[in-house]
C-alpha cells in the first residue's frame, strides 16, 4: 500500500483569500498563526464566536488535533489581496466579481 502524502504550503494564501472574500476585518474574521512541529500554519478565527475556519487543515496527519488554542493573531503581509491570494479568490468565486484582480497575475 502506498504511503499517504500530506500536501502543505497553501495555508497562508488560502486563509488570505478567504479573509478577503468574507469581507476582511469588518466581517469579524481574523488571521491566526501557529507553529506546529516544524511547520508554520495560518487559518482564520471569528472574533465574536471563536469559530475556526481552516481550509487547509487536511494537510495535517491528524487534522482533529491541530492546537488552535495556541494560535495568535497575526496580520497578513499586505492589506489588499496578494498575488498568491488573487488566483484562489478567482477560483473560489465567480470570475467576473473579481475580474479586476486578474491584472498582474503571472500566467
């Protein structure tokens, strides 16, 4: 039986894309950061409800054991969607809604 491979490396861009799609700071979501077993990890947490939104949690061998309680608020590096978040936003939403975001995305 082949060894299971856990993909990783998209948590920052995915969390950033979802943050902007959901409405950014005014929506009540905040970017969160944790360091787990030699890996940085980003996700979103709702300020009022404490609900965790982690679209890339399946990268963990045991996704039900991610120590979200150790997470801390961190701002994203840019205020507007980055070049990594833009393509994800386009894929996750209707293209026309974010058509202006496609400018500057490498092909």
